[in-house]
């Protein structure tokens, strides 16, 4: 993954994981690619009985400024067909759903 790292096996019993979102800039904006990576990170814990707690965090400058308005993939939506546009618009909700559906306790360290 380009923007997301996962550290597992932390804490006294190794049951804590940290998911770090870092685009390498001060804004840490949510592009479509970043949201797909965050979704994949959450799905990474679906069959992980060893992890009880997942901490989602950003960078030292901040968690995220929100949606990336300069994302080229987002700007391309106007040229997409209806089916492609509908799929593209589901990237954010699918990311949120993946984190919501996690069995582990989740903590967002902002």
C-alpha cells in the first residue's frame, strides 16, 4: 500500500494493531486511491482473531483535511458513464462500511 501502513502484534499480549494513514503531505487528504487503501486495511482484519484493538491514526500534522478536491480520479467522474460514476461514488461509503463492520474495537487517534 502506498498511503497506509499496518503494524500488528503490539501491546503486552500482541493484540493491538495500528493503521497509519500518511499521504506524505500536511493535508493528508482522502483521494479515491487512499480511501480504497483504507478500506483494504480494515478488511485485512476480517479473519484476524489475534487482534482485538485497531487504532487508526494519521500523521503528526493531522489526521486528514477531508476529501481531496484535487484528486484527478475524482475530476474524471464527469466523463464516466452512469455505471462507472455510481461505482466511483461508492468508494467513500464502502471505506466507512468496512471500518464499521470490523469485529475489533476501533479507536481513531486524531
